[in-house]
C-alpha cells in the first residue's frame, strides 16, 4: 500500500510568520534532507534520531549558498502523521526562504504534494479512517469553540466507532442468514428472519439517533445561514454592526469569486451565525426594496434562520405584511426594534400577522433584548436534542446522506422480512446498508470519493 514517491510542500500558511515549515513524506525524505541540511558539529539528517530537534542550516549543494538557518525534525515511520518517513524543516516564516527550500527538496527528488495528500497517505496507510481524515479539515476550518469540539471528537474516532459497531452487527446478521440458507428446512429460515427483524429495531434506532443530531451538527460545522430582512431604516445594518462589533468570530475570504465576498461569522454562544450577503445589506439601503420581493424570497429560501425586523415607532406598513407573508413555514424570529421610542406599532395586529413566530422586543440603540435574541437562537439550534458534549454528532453532509441511505436499506430489510421473502433477499438489503456505512469509515470508499474528499484540503495538509 505504501507510496513509492516522496512528496513535499509548505505546511504553514502563506505569508510572513515567525516560522515556516516545509514537510516531506515518503521513502526518500530523509536522504533528500541529508543532502540539504548541515547540522552543527557535522550532524546529518541521515544520522538524526527520530523525533529529535536539530539545529543547523539548509544550503544549496550545487552552489554552496546557505539559504536559511533551520531546525530539522526527522520522524521515522510508522510513528509519523503519514506512517511514512517524514521530515520537517522549520525555517524563518517568509515566502522566499520557504519557496527556496521547497524548490531544493523538489530538485533533489521530491514531488510537490497535492492538496490533502499527507492526510490521504495517513488514511491509505491506516493511520486514520476516512471520517477522522475529514475531521482534520474540520478542525482547520472550525468557526467557534463548539465546532472545534465536535471536530476533535470526530478525530478521536467516536463516530467511526458507532458506525463500525453497526456494520459489525449487520455482518453478523448476514452470516446468520447465510447459515440458515444452507438448511433446507423452512422453519429455520423463518426463525432466523424473525431474529434478524428483532435485531434490526435497535440498530435502526441507533442510526435514527445519529441522524437526529445531524441538523445541529451541520449548523455547528458550517454555520447557521442567517438573513436579516425588513423595510428601510428599520435597523438592519445597526443590528448587523452591533453583532459584528461584539461577536465577530472569523472572517474568511473566499478565493475565486469575482466580487470580493467576505463571509462574516458571528459567534452566538458557540453557534456560528453566517450572515448572508453582508455586503449587500450594508451597501444597499434595503434588500427588500432594492432587490424586490422576489429576491428577498430567494434569500429567505436559502436561510436556516430569518430575522425579520419591524419598527415599533411606526404603524405596520404594507411592506411589512408582504415580508411577513414570505416567512410562511420558515424558521423566523420577528424582532420589534426601536422599543426605546414611543410605540406606534399595534401589537395585537402584529401577533395576528406573525402567526406562531416568536416575537421579541429589542432596541439595537440601547442594547435591550439582544440577550433574549441570543437565547432564542441557541434554543432553536439545540431544540429538544442532546447537547453537543454527548456522544457522536454528525456534522458532515456526506455522512448524513450515507446514514439516511443505510437507514433506508435496513427499513427495506424489515419490509422484506414482513412479506416473507427468502433470506437471500434480506441479505441483499443488509449488505447494501453495510456497504454504504463503510463509506463513512472509508472501508468501502472508491477512488472518486477519496479524490473528492481530499481535494478540499489545502496543500501541505
Ligand atoms: P436599515 O436601513 O434597516 O439598515 O436601518 P439602519 O440600521 O441604517 O437604521 C436606520 C436608523 O435607525 C439609524 O439612524 C439608526 O441609528 C436608527 N436605529 C436603529 N436601531 C434603533 C433603535 O433600536 N432605536 C432607535 N431609536 N433608533 C434606531
């Protein structure tokens, strides 16, 4: 299984920093480092002890030119991230020394690593399963402490353990059924089928439990898509700015988009709120007015949560009613803003129009009601579910899809039993569930799926 080429990449972020790291993995990594590294008192990479730090310099062997002073760490397989021989060269964190040292490793026999290739090798060499490898990227991209906690939980293999357990049970049932097929007497087949049916119930409950965590998990991982709507001057920008001023989590640039879209994440007690089209709200006076009700509907359709602002110092306008109508059947909170001003809004009328939505009275101006708003958001995300510290939490859309399909196959197996089909038909359903679940751990993942997953990583990871 081990790869016969050696890969190399800059492992640290691009730009200036205190240190930068070039990482190599593969059979030649130590011999390549050996040609470039000159240790103090003549130590070479080939003689370096595993997992020790050595001080020295990197020089171009052809010109003799010294490139930078470095620290060298050799990690001999299998005690390394990839289980292969890994060498890290820690140099000064500037783009030029990093590029020069990377070029030297390439000139002396390494190949530039593809995105995620170190982690892919860790997976291929059995160091991590697929769900754990995906957790690595989730840790890097986590947006709040709560999302980090979930990702670390996945890295420790919790989800894989639950999934493996379900797979093992399915396999036992298959074996049981196949043994029964070899007995010609009908009643043995029937008894076995009934036993399998009983065992399927708790197994499906387990999958169901995992799926119940999925919505919350996805939100913690990817952020709650939130849109703030309301008529002009109601206080949308003020609310957004107030949240950003106090709660800004992280700002991510999305490369490759024509406009420089900046996604803003606001951290509401561990829940990353992803405010949709922030720039749009801030630059234009009003989303509804500028884009029309049609576009407002598109925003609303994509959102996990809609914050509708109404102005308590004005009577309910026709526009407000239109927007309230847009919300039918959506996750929305109605926020009555400007409660610090004399009240003109007719509350009974509001309650009639905001059928069943939670209505909160706030004043962005003096900060009242913002705590209650946060509480309402948290409650919505965790509504009636286990808290994130308990057990495995499904966060990944890919995993959710696989779990749903596996559940479906098990339901079909029960169906097959109910209509008295022969055991080999039940086996077909069980095997399908077993196969699908293997895509989470990577036991049954094809090359396409692996490429798709690892290409989302950055180079050097
Ligand atoms: P937008 O057009 O919906 O984005 O509204 P803005 O956020 O630009 O706010 C319009 C005006 O209302 C600004 O002058 C704000 O200072 C003011 N405003 C916003 N929230 C409040 C509030 O809670 N109370 C009062 N009195 N004024 C507010």
